[in-house]
């Protein structure tokens, strides 16, 4: 289930950083200081093609 804009905007900081999954590997990382960062882990297969 994708993360909605409302859920992203309403996410509050807590004592520890946490992730809110959006699907397909994308997630919103909420830090204790209140900053919100979109993250997507990348693999080496994204950058290199095998021939």
C-alpha cells in the first residue's frame, strides 16, 4: 500500500529514527530532529550491466 501525502506530512519525530515504507523499496526516513528524507536503496546491478 503506497504512502499517502497526508501520512508523510503527519509523520512526527520520535526518540528514534524510523521508516515509513512507500512500496517498491522507496521509504520515508523520519529523524528525531524532525527532518524527513526520501530514501531508496540502490544495488550495484542498477549501475552495471553484465554482458
